[in-house]
């Protein structure tokens, strides 16, 4: 397909024009969805379009992968059936008993899966506090690791890791570094710019942004042997996104540069509003000056601090349940990053293995009117306060 070739373009132009690709057959500026599962060879036995079988070679992937690689500043991208498919593929290509380092605060599903993998003896797993750079350095000296996984901001507790400092420690010992960039997106942070080797996305979240896709992605800084192993893993395990989902993801990414700053601006207003409420025990959001890593977030994030605001209510889990039940605009649902706002008691979702407080509510802020969202929260606070007063 034809594409724009000139001086480097801003991320917003790359996204809005999806790199400017034009479909060569009919000149369509929106790509078609290729539903074919196989492709005909020419008389020499070759594939004219370089696609042989759609499992990992569907043309519908090409433009979405090229756009995300460009936005992240990487050299290549692969789409997967889900964020978990993308994440787990990385660990599946490691040698048996490889030493993996993760932060203690991170997305629970990946942490839980890695703990189960370690219990089977497949990997060795170490967990480090996100602020303990000295401990990370000592670990590398005592027991060198093979791969380090970081997530910043952390989901849902919003810890910020010093990407460059952690990456330098890992690289000194020869370890690969993978960053989960789901919450920041390349609009706010590009981990590859800080030396990270690979970026992972749950593309179901803000990359797509419309709540109608399940997909994952990996972006690499360079196409080395590790990347080739990942390509093999994706193809032969069949962890492949569908052509339709890939097309929807591309559509979503074309407005990413508009949605991310809008939701981040609303999230900051909401975080400040929550900090002023007497019923709120604490607010976790890197855009707040009260956040312990706010200074670091300002260095690593541009155009905002993300769309996830987490807060703890006084009164425990019972009060938190009541509060969520009184929200009307915030949907009580287990996902994030969509155009509509959502609220969730994370500990209930994560179950017994959760390290999250039972009264912690995670908000995923969408692109509705921020005034309307704050009014929705005010109503829920009023209802909770009224209930408490009535019970005395």
C-alpha cells in the first residue's frame, strides 16, 4: 500500500492518517478487511503478496502493526489475540529456569500467571519494590536476571517506575527489559525512548478505546533473535487477533491522540475533586502533587497522567460497594480505557490472591463531560453520606 514518505510527522498526524496508507486496488483511504484464510501462489510457486496463510500473515494486520510501531518509535510490531497472549508469549520463549524480575505492584493477572509458572519450575521469579533501585542493583550483582518486566503507571495503584534507571541496571547484566505501556499509551510515554527493549499493550484498552475489541500487541526496538523467536511463538501457538478486530483496532488508534489527553485532563480534575472529599481515605493518581512519584511522572509523561484514578473510601468494603451502586454514569464493569467511564472494586475482581485493599475503587475515566462525571460522583457521595447519617 502507498504511504506518506517525508520528514518525520507528529504522532497526531501519524494516527489520524494511519500513516497515510492508501489501498492500491481502488484507492481506498480506509483499508479493507481481508477475510481469506489462504492465498494463491503464482506460476513459480511464490506468493505475490508475501502472504501464505492467514493465521499470522493476514494483510489486515499490516497497517495497524505499522502504525503502532511508528507511534511507539519501534522497528516492528506484532498483534496478538489479547494482552495476555502478548505478555505470556514473551515468557514462553525464555530458556527453562530463566530468572525474571517484576515489580511487586503490577497488573494482577500477569503477576498471578508468572507466580504459577514459577511454582512449576518453569522460571525463577523475583519481585522488587518499584522504588528500590538499590535492591534491584544488588539483585543483579548477586543473582543476575534474564528479563525484567516493568509497568508504569501500575494498574491499579499508579506507582511510577524510573524507566531509564531500571533499564540501565538490567542492561548492565545483559537482561531484556519489557514495559507494559497499557495505561500510558505512546501519547503520554514511549518506553523505547528510555532504552526499553520491548513494549507490551493490552490493545483492548485505550489503544482501541471503544470497548469492542480484545487484542494485544508487542513492539520491539530492534528485530533481533529474541524478536524472531516471538514471531515463531505467535505463529505456531496461534495467538492471533482476528482480521475484524485488527481493523477495529486501527480505527480506534486513529483518534488516540484526541482521546488520551481528553481523558487525562478529566482524570486530573476528578482526582483533585476526590482529594477534597471527607469520605475519601486516599487518592492514587500520578498527576497529583501528593503522589510520591509525581516528580518522576512529570519527567516521563507528556500531555497528561493517564485515565485511571484509584481511591479508597472510609468505611471499608461495604461503603465502597454502596458507593459504586449509586453511580449512574460510571459503569460497574471490569475493564478500562474505553470512551465511557467505568468504576470497579478491584479486590473483588482479583479474588483471594489480591494485594489490593477491599475498599479501593478504580475509575477508568472516559471522554464524557467532566462536569457530568463529577456530578455523578457527588450524587454517590451524597447518597453514602445520607445513609451514614440515617443509620446513626
